[in-house]
């Protein structure tokens, strides 16, 4: 069976969408309408941005839940990015929601990514350079059902069809391993026009997630309390303090490795919190997930 999978992965050059129809609409027109609704939402920036070329946005932290929940928060970042201009190369670092066997900080794939808005070409030359380093492996299998990178692509495609993608799944939550990944990305892409995106949701609280709030707080209030501390560390570029907070408070941010890597790759940027809310504000019951949108300039 393993041999068959390897044969299939070699033959299939394009990764088929795994989240279409679940996290976002699987029909082009409906997807474009959903993206526009995210921008116009009361929880979003309130308008569809005009494309620009300021070039001041260098990276971002963006949530990756279904668009009905995290779409407005994501729209805040993509509004800033559209006005800044989408560069030639986009690095999207996502968490890996299912366990992987590789003992690597990053897992990439040379397969192009398909969405209802078209096919996103991966930057194979950059990926080959990346694979010269031991910290990264090439394996399409963990990407096959993972949504964290895929859900970012339609927002990018809405504004540009010219960029190339470097997809990197980040299974590690170890600070030093993730920082090494960030250093490698910074080294091989230092002369390229790029942007880094860390795809992650913030705290997961409530009975469904095994992180119960105290009696005086709702799950949403508890998530926001925890996330406020995490965002403060990010805004101060305190990568070690952020890591300690994750460990000491067992903060259930699902992609800390991607955040560590982006902070290392960008080398002391100027972070700004653009949006924060929890799923409980959308009437999702007794559980809550935090959605933060942060830009790096």
C-alpha cells in the first residue's frame, strides 16, 4: 500500500482541495461571494480593499477555521496585504492537525494546490533549495487532507494569480527546531520578494477541547484572557516569552511552531493586532476558539 501511495503521489502533480465544501464553498462564484462577505462583515474590515503596491506588509498570523467563523478575522490581514501588494512568492506555514512520522521541523510538497478559484503553482526552485537542509522533508501525504494551508489560498487568489507558493507544514512545537526552520527560510529567500503567513487558530476552550474555564468565565472570555497574554508577547517580539507562556499555561494555540518560525524569519518586525474575537461571539455554544489576525511590517 505504501508503494502504491508513492506511485500515486508521483503521478498527481496537483493537490486536490480537501477543505472545499467544508471550510469554504466548493463553487467558484459562491466562494468569491463568501470572501467578499468576510470583508464586509461587522467583524471584518467592513469593505473590500483596493489593490496597492506599498510593499510594507512582510508577514502575518491568520486563522484557518471555516470562513463562517474565522473569515472576517482573516479578511483584516488580507485587506492589509492587498493594499501592500501580494509579492512574487508567498510562504504559508500551517500546523499539521494529524500526527506525522517525520522528525522534521517542516514538511513541504512539490505538488501545486488546486482550489475552486484555480491552481496555485508552487515555487519548485525555492522548495528544492529548502530541501537541501535537514530541517525540512518533502512528503505530499501529510498535506493531502490538511486544511491549514489550503484555506489561505482563496483569499490570496481573490487578489492575485501571479504569486508562487511555498507550502510548509510545521508539526513541531519545539522552539529551537521552529527557529531553525525560520533561519533556513530567511537564508534561502533573502533576495526574493516574499511574504510569510503563519496559519493558526488561537486558544481552544470548553468541554470539547478539555480546557475548562473557571466558573466565573465563559469559554470565550477564558480564551480571550489566555490569548491576550500570547498576543502581548508577539507584539513585543518576545519569542522566548511566547514559548514559555505556551508551556506554562498550556495555551492551546494549534500552530505555535509556525509562529516561532515566522518571527525568526522576519527578524524583529513591527507586529500589529488587527482583529481578535472568539467563535462564541458567533453563537457557537459552550465552546470557544480564538481567532487573531496579526500583521508584521
